[in-house]
């Protein structure tokens, strides 16, 4: 069984193969083959993975593996494990899939990830029984699942959209939220990150991007929005992300508008029109902080004949 020390989806996949009697020495020829190939095309569907491998100037082989899809009962257990774990649920609700979910999927208690003995494999090369191309596919999948673990879910029978819809649909009822809050309060939390430095000298605050307003510029809904955003920043920091507290006022407003349906409400307390803020929000979605900086720079450039 994969240990709790497993830290990446790639390691989870390799550990699972090793438990399925495919050790690292068997994967090594496949690793070497992948490293020598720049053109590897992969197609993943429910229960089947196919890859086209070029073995020479005129030699292209079709490799595939197939596995049975998990039962609905197994998926229900998998969903329940996420729904009752506040940290996992928070990650999944924001479109992330931590490796802890994969460790549970591989466990004997649920068995969503099939044993290699349940797989069938094929290759169009002359020696499919001793085929380095199949091992190349298995090795490459470790890298592929590391980049997008939802692709493993697709192989196991659920698309990204189906997976997220299944989790979120069962956690939106008001009856469920008090229990979720109770579980979150009682759960063991990771240590907090180091506090940012707000003071240069004794009793002297560092300079912020802009001075705070003399009068409040937000109502109850605005205050709630600020609190939700602060909570999300904290979650991102706890998960090794960036708090983005260093953004200037306009860039941070664009970031918030990118995930806030009520752009008009944000715009009414700024010097931007709703259309201008909506444009900045789209720019943030497409290119992040660099995109905002480029957009502002280009819009403020004056052409002189």
C-alpha cells in the first residue's frame, strides 16, 4: 500500500506500479525511451490510454493500456472521504486535487486505482510481450499525472467536470455546512506560516501601496467579500502558494474581480468603471499580474508625432 510519505502524483503512480510487481528496473528502459523522444502524443478516455511512439524515422507504434472502471460504490466512498475532510474539500472546490486524494483512491479500502494484473496492454511493435514502448507509456504517465492529476480521474472513469460536479453538488446544502464547520474546527491544522514583516522600526509601520481611507468605503456585503478573500489568501499560503499581498491596489482589484461575479459592486468603490474593471479581470484571468502591468503600461503610453 502506498505510504503516507508519498508526496507527488508521479511518485504515487510509480509506487502503485511497484506494488503491482513492476519495479523501477523494469521502468528504466521506458524512462530512457521517453527522454529520447520529444514527440509523444497521448489520448486518455475512461478505461483506456493510448499513445503514439516514434521509434525511428519510419517506425511509429501504437501503444495502449486498458483497465476496468471503478464501481459507483467505490466512487461514493471516494467522494465521502473528500467531503468529510475540510482541507481536501477546500482544495477540490478551488479546482485542485491533492495527492492525499490519490493515496485514498489507491488504498485497499476503496480500490479505485486497479492493480496491474487487471490491466490489458498492447503495442503494434514486433515484440509486444517484451515491449519497452509499454514501459515508456507507464513511465510517461507518471509525468502526465503529475502535471494534471484529473487526467488519472478521467482514466478511472470520471472527467474533470464530472468529478468536480459530483463533489460540489453534495456539499452545497445548508444542512451540511454546520457539520463541515464543526469538522474543520476540530481538525488538526498545519503550522501557520511566518507572519509578514509590517514594522521596520519600533512602532513604525511599513509603507502600504496606498493610505487607508478616512471613512469606510464598504458595506456589509463588501466586508463579507473582504473576509472571504482573506480566508482564501490564508488557504493558499497554507498550501504553499502566494498570498499576493504585495500587489498594488489596481492589480489586486483586478484579481478579486476575476473571481467575483459582482464586478459592479467592486467598481463602485474604485475609480474604475464596471466595463474597465471587467476588462482588467479578464486580463488577470489570461495573464495574471504581468498581464495587468502590460495592459496598464500600454494604455498609458502617449504617442507623439
